[in-house]
């Protein structure tokens, strides 16, 4: 099917714009922009012998990078995918903005389902959660409160005995606890409001941010797509940065449109998506009318890679509410 036929097949699902050519030309011009040579930070981490995950030391070196050749401008896969993300960008400032102050907390209420594994078994863990994250700084100061929902079998597998621990917690009110014991993310991976409110507001600048320090190993486009999700889930960007994020996401090669997708709360919308190296289509779902971000969903497209039947849902989330609080609950 050629791209004109693909576009026509989506027209009934995506509201028509007056003219996409201007947007497409602007995006292609941005994608062709040559990145500037600069300084690359190389972090060397020493790990505990035996494969322990905790890092015990870190040294940072700054070296001068040679000029980086401009990559081949990526091709827009479908105009419909650009249209969905462009619409989301256009609507980014249509809602009243939150203006959290230093010292306050952003509060996210959500519902999620993710793959869990243990003792040789695999299953789907589900929960309702509320997390209080500081406006500035790491997640160590955050507080999380969860209500565990009944686990589900991973598609094509029985529910393993290891999932019984979660079953025993179903129906019990969760107590607040620290959201993280440590937060060693690189500076450019931060998603607290104080940091993201200073991100670029133009498409090309945001695209450079998404590709920061990604090696040219064939996986860089998927990693950039994954970083888009890191700025959507339990993160709040001002309207200008949010619009730039959606426009930059539209330039990532391999992004397609999913005409109908359902989030973890059962709400349906239209999604922009990319297939992961694990054979799962990672979808970011938007309301069909308002283009508000609803949540994400992972759908199997390669049974062998995902070890699950094609069409199975192996992850999902729903962002239900975002607000501001002066302080989180007390952790006992």
C-alpha cells in the first residue's frame, strides 16, 4: 500500500487539517539540520564484582568530540502519524496550565499494568498509584502510595506461584512509602518540572535532546521514542515544551499511527507508536477529540520475540489526574 493510500485509510480516524504540507516541510527542514559538534561527557562507573547492580563509584571525564557528520534525514513513514502528533502539539496549550512552585509537589494519579518476573515465572502486575514528586530534584524525595490489583497471567503462560504474593495484597489499602531509595539518572534524563521547564521549545532543539548521547547502533530511534514516554508518564511539561516534544517525536523514523487504542482505564483513543526490539508495539495514546495524552500500551506484534501471541497486551497505563500539593503524605 503506497503512502497516499495509507493516508486515505486514516482520514476517517484523524480530523483533517487545512494543509499538512507546511508542517511536513517544516519538520523535514528541522530533520535535515546539522547537529553541532560539542563536548561529550563520558561516565565511567565501577560496579561491584559478581554483577551487583549498585554502582560504587563514578568518574566523569570531558573529552572533545570530533565534528559529527549529519545523519541521513529520516523519512516520515506516514503523514497520518505526523498529523496525530502535530494535532497533539497544537492542542498542548488549550488547557489551563499548572504552575507549581519550588518546594511543592506534582501529584500524579494513574493505573498501570506491567510485566513482572520471578522464580522462573512471568505475569502481569497491576496497580492504582498516586505519586508525589518534588518540583525540583530527584525522586528520592517523592512519596508513592499503591493499591495492588489482582495480577493477570502473561499471555500464553499460566499464572505462576510467584504472583501469589501480589494476590495476597489485593484489597488492602497501601501505605505511603518512599518513591525511590536513590536516583542516579544522568542530568539529561531528568524529568522533574524544574528541569523540563527549561528544555528547548523548538522542534530541532527538542529532537537533539531526545537523541542526547545515543550511539548510532541501530537502536537510537527506539531509544529516542522511549525517552518521549519518559517525559509523558508521571512528568509535567509546560505547554511550549510539550508541543515541541510532540513535534520532535513526529520526526523519529518508524513512528506509525494506530487507529484505535485502549489505555489501562478502558478509555479509547488514537495512538502514535513504534515497534520495540522485543517485538512489542509501544503506543502513546491520545484522546481522539482533545488530543490530551491518556496513557500508553504495549501490544505484541512478533510472537517469537515477545514470547506471547500476536495482539496480546503486555503493558498499559492510564494517566488519570495531575495536580499540585504543598507536601506529600507522611511516610511512617
